[in-house]
């Protein structure tokens, strides 16, 4: 066993204690902090570059034409966009349902749906999903008996579902539409195919890794057991369906006659979302738009900007307002129940017995 030891200087006074083990531990703790600063700097750089590119792209835009494109969207386009938004958020509720199943927590679907929808609608708009989404989930799930550790585990497992779906869709689009993508974004077919193959190998490798035996990850001393093959495969399929629905919202809002295939557009959408997440800006604001405008540079900018504005309204703003309404109603209901318990304790006791 190693103990801290003291050295004495020439006049007999105790020198500073030296503990090589403690120094090593402290050094290991400093390394993640350094990488955290690097990650933060990279995110800020990406956000700054994207805002500059976006400003450059829209500086020559005719805003009267943007307004015309915005208002020119047909009722059918809006209806399809709203329907696909509803489908995407419905699939998002399955993220929490799968995570709760992995954690062995029984929860009514209405509670799961409320916790999932509100957490994603808030985090998509405000950004910082671990903090904002986790806070909303705790608000909903804690009264049902879930501890903070379980809520954190749920958030992480749901994140795995999202990334498995994103990677799967990206691999599919790059491999299936390597040629059209090369023409659209001025890349090489072989590069697209290699990138698609790499994305596919990541998904297949993960599925193989969790299928051999039980796997777990440690995050700052906190252990989380990962889902096995069957549940991970389900996560992948649901995540992919959600990403396809989200991409479909913007796709149906694009100007008619653009000539871009949906499967081709999927890779553009996924890449834009990934860059938006990497920037840590709320909802990928600015970064997402700049990426889409660059990728669809062959189309007139005004109609694409109009479609992006409508996409923000349909997929971000409308669910955000609905989520705030539901959270407000949930809180009012909880307050009324608490007041009723104080005023009529005998009624609450009868309900509890039933």
C-alpha cells in the first residue's frame, strides 16, 4: 500500500507532501478538461464559420422573393409537413419507451409520451439536450418514482437510439445515392461510397459488439448497461424512421420541380443535423440552414430559405409552444391535486387504497 510521504529540508521543517498516485489521478482529471475546452472551441469555431457563410449566402437574397416563397406553400405541403412532424414526435416517444424497457421501469404510455414529447420539443428549440431534456424528463418522471440516476440513464439510452438511426440513414443514403449526391454536392462517387461503408460498419460493429455479451459504459464512475442485440436493432429501426420523417418535413416544403430525390436528400439532411448538433447552437440554428443552402446551391436561394423558415415553424416552434402548454397544464393539475390532498385528505386516502 502506498502512502503520502514527507521530505524534510535541511532545517528539519516538514516539506510539502508528495503523493505520486494523487498527482497521477489529478493529471488524468485534467486531460478531459483540456479536451472539453478543445471541443468547446471547435463548436464555437464551427458556429462562427457557419454564421459567416450563412450571412454571405443571404446577403444577396431578395427578401420579397423569400416572403413570396414562404407564402406560396400550398395547403397540401403544410398538411404533409405537419403530419410528418407528428409522426416524427410520435416515434420519439418510442425512444423513451425503449429506454424504460431496458431500465426495467414500468411507466404508463401517457406519462412516457408526455415526458418524451415535451423534453424533445424543449431541447430541440433551446439546445443543450442533456440539460434541458433531462430537466423536463425529471419534472415528469420524478413524481412517478424515478430517481435522478434512472432519468439520466434514460436520456443516454435515448441518445443511443437517435445516433443509431442517424448513422443508419446516412449509410443507406450514401451507398444508394452515391452518384446523385456526387452531382448535387460536387463530391466523388467513391468518396461517398467509402463514407457510406464506414457509417454502415459503425452500425454493424456496434450491433455485433452488444450481441456477444452484456456491455456497459462508464461515465465519470457511473455504470450504464447497454441494450442487447434485439433491443438495439429495434432502436436502430425506430431511430431511422424518425430521421426519415424529420427529413420528410423539410423535403415536402421544398419548391416544386427541384429534381432532388428523397433518398439523396436524406444524406444532406443528416449531415446538416450532425453539424448543427456539433455547433451546440439551439436547434442547430444557422449551422443547419447554412449547410442546406450550400448543399442545394443549384436551387434558387429564396424558395429554399422560405422552405427552411416553414420547417422551423412546423418542426420546432409549433411543438415547442404545444410542449409549454402541456407542461403548464401538467403543473396546474399537479398543484390542484396537492391542494385537494390538503383540503380533503380522506378522498386522497380512498384513491390511494383503490
